[in-house]
C-alpha cells in the first residue's frame, strides 16, 4: 500500500476521534447547543461553547458516528442544509459576543439527497462561505479526517487551516474523481495520487498552514499540542483589529 492509499484508509477509519471527542478533550465546560431555529437539529454537525485557557470559544464540528446506529443518526457525517445553518447561527452568535471560533471537519461531503436540495443545500453552503469570509472574530479550521468538497469548505473559510497528519482535503472523493475522469471508481488510489490531497502536499502548496503529527487515534500528546497551538494562535489573531483580521483572511484565499 502506497503512502496516499494508507492515509486515505486512515482518514476514513471509524476509530478516529470525532469532532465531539476533540471538543470535550480540548475545551473545558463544553456545552452543546442545538438547532438552526428554522427547520430542525442536524446531528451531522455539532456545536457549542467551551473554555480554552479561561476564554469562551465557540466550537463547531462535522460529526461522524462510532458505530452503525450512531452513523445513521449522524447521517454518516454528511450535513443537511439545516446543519450548515446551525453552524452559521453559532458563528454569528460568536461574533456578537466576541468569541473566537474553532471548527473540526470530517466529512465526505454535504448530503446530496432530494430533501436537502429542496431545502437549499447549495445556498446554505454558499451563505457560510460568504459570512465566514467577513466574520469579525478569529477562526481556526482543523481537518481531522476527511475534508470533502463544499461540505468541508463551508466550515473552512478560516484565518488558519490545519490538518491532522493522516487526513485528506479535496474538491471531491478520489472515487468520484476516478469515476469522472476514467469512468472507473476502482482507480481511486491512482486518482488520490494525482489529486494532491494529503496534509504534507497541501502544506507545500500553501493551501493549509500547519500539519498536526499523529500518534495513534487517541494521544494525549496530540490533544496537548492542539490545545497549546490554539491558545497561542488565538492570541496572535486577537491582537489584530477586526478590519485587519478580515482583510488577511480575504487575502489568504485570494492568493489561490
């Protein structure tokens, strides 16, 4: 198995920590909040408020399940539009109360079902991109497994984008890429090589800002490192004025 195939397998492994695991391990007194105040609560996206080094922080994440029933409840980590609207509600609340935002991303992509499309899946994702680009508080996005398509990008318009070592970030899945390019989804491993989807490759291209080394699926060292890096980076970002913060975020994405 080549390196990309190994990373692809690891990124999708059900044993990885979920967004909720990271939220509870890194942030003190984490309280989960629910609902988009419009349609319903979406279990594929979790969000709430916790404390980091004594400071209140808004935490949002795409949540995969730990077993079959949990995955069914979480729609296998594929959010509906109400999930993205819940995330946006919490981000705007964070802006109102001047709380920094952390997002954890692990999804193959947004749910493409008929109901999701009827309720405005594309609009919900586009709205998040627009609003996050102008959010006047610091945002750090961390890809902890799969970062798939617009479903991931809807939570990744951030001042800093980090990836765990064995995670992937791409415009679509390697299977989808192979199906489109060669009409053969079994060539996913070959497609993954061409797509440059690993953390190391994306860091070299400047798409992300940091790679977090992994030492197994749960490591107190990884949690400690993430916590320390978040504290340090938020201090740097909060030293900027709101105007400079938004401008730097805009320039970050314009350079692509």
